[in-house]
C-alpha cells in the first residue's frame, strides 16, 4: 500500500551533517562490470554492459570500470565501444603490468588504467618468488610508458591486500609509483579484514599514508577497494572517506568476488544524507538495480538496505499506524530521495489503521464493523505467509460487502 503523504518530515536527517562532517564530494568508481563479473555465474553480454553503463552514467558515478580489454578481442571491443559513448563518467579498466596489456587498454581509449601489485613479503616469495623491487620494476616501466604515450590517461596503482601488508612497503610502492607518474594510489582491503576503530582500520592506514606521502612532496589521489568478507566493506569505505580518501570502489548490489565489495546504493545513502558529499541523481537507482539484477541473475534481497523490496515497508500495526501519520517515525531515510515509496504491508501483523489507510486508496467507504471484518480476512491471508495487495484487498472488500450488510 503506497503512502499518499508528500510532506518531508523534519525528523529526516537529510543534509544535517555538522561542519566537521562536511568534506569534498567523494568520487565513486563503479566496478559492477568488472568486479561484478567475478561473482560466480555472472557474465554481462555487450548489450547489457552498454545498458548498465548508460544508467551508471545517468546516475552520475565518476568512473566506470568496464572490464579487462586484454582478456579477449570481444572484451576489448566492448570497452572501446563504451569509451566512444561520450559519457560524463571516465571509463576505466585494469591491466597487468605488461607492455602489451597496457597498450591494448590505451588503444581502447580508456581514461583510467589500473595496474596492481602485491607488496606482502609472503606473497612475493610464495607466489611470485621475487623481492619487492623486482615486483615493482615492470610496474614502474609500464607507468612511465603510459605517461609518455598517453599523458592524459589517468593511472592508478592499487596495492593489493594493503591492510595485511607491511606499512613501509605500502608507502614505498606508493612513492615509487607516484614518482613514475601514477595519478592515484589504490588501497585494497582484498580480504575484507580492516576493522574500524582499531589500528587495523582504513582510517589509520589512509591517514598515515597521506602523511608520509605529503612529507615526501607526493600528493596522488587515494582510493580504496573494500571487500565485504566480514560485512564491514561499507563501514571501512566510510572510515577511509573520513580519513580523506578521494575515491571509493563500489558495485551495484555489492557484486564481486566472494562476499563482494561496497554496495553502491548503500554508500550513496550515507554520503548524500549524512555527509552531503554526493550530488548524484539517486532516483536513477531503482532502474539501475533492476537492470543489474535482471542481467546478473542475482536477486536483490527483500531486506537489502535502500533497494530491497521491503526496506520502506511497515508491517506491525503500531509501526504502520505511526508511519501513516508521519513515516519518519519509523524511517530515517526519505524513500522518494531514492525513487522509492513508503508502503504499508497488509498481513497477519496489520491493525485497523493499516486497513483503513489501504481501503481509502480503493476509494471505498466502510464502517468500523466492515473494516474489522476486512481486517480479520487480511490477517487470515497473512497467516498463510502471504501479504494482501490492493487487488486482493478489493476482492476481500467486495466479499465482505456481499455478506448480509446487517451482519457485518
Ligand atoms: Zn576486488
């Protein structure tokens, strides 16, 4: 049942952040088309990529990570065609630190190329069997190559597993890459192990890294890539934002490897409402999420914050009664801001005011006894694990009225 009220309640916290909370707009790099395809079973065909990228651009994300062109000629052609769309968003892609891969990426016309490295000693020895300077050598080479052949293309070096890596090595890699020409340093919490409020937080890591780079006269943009293994990806991203990071990687529905990464809509909600750090067109979100769900085959959980089917739906009688008077009594977010509507669920938890509110939408007038009978039928349906929609409510009302009016 949709709520007809349109007045914005003062209880909503929109734009109520303190001066301390106000910061520069945070930029978002959407990785649905790259990280999202690392969700088992998810593949976006070219036409889906085009449709999704167009919606992402309409929403206003700053970067769209479009896939890895070096994977195949087809993948390269898809990235190239997105580059030719003239989006406001910059098209980004990852590449291995090899001359052929970065040349392919540049040939597609991308505006940001991301290369990554591991600096943890154990990883260097066990997987790559080489010391750090050897790991960084080819990266420095390709960064210099890219800077020379395509000076306007942004370059991001991402330090993978940075949270578990020796801090001095993270600093060293960041300095070397920046001095070679990298514009942005990415800090990846690859296994989702950063813990807010501790020494192992992205807040501490970003602050310390920024200080060390500043001290050396280096001022690259900083980005974070937070995985959600502990369910902390969004909190960690916001932690990094408060520490002064410039860019956060996100994806629609948080799609990605294992538990995925930061959910785009959830990140936008806090940025927009609590930090005034977002100027995107949030009403584009429902269509974007519908589209990604359709093409990924991944269902949006009903209770997913912001975009879940029931996150602006009130169920229990007392809640619904208060929400009908003023939805903000049981909501801290204004649904219309996200292209959503507050609704009242009719089921076994409903009370008289919910039914009255719904019946009003049918433009039917019932007396109190008739309403009570309708409520009893609604509750009966609800006890079978169902909700009553407006169509079924009309049928229930008709059924009730068909009874002897004297007995109802
Ligand atoms: Zn990732």
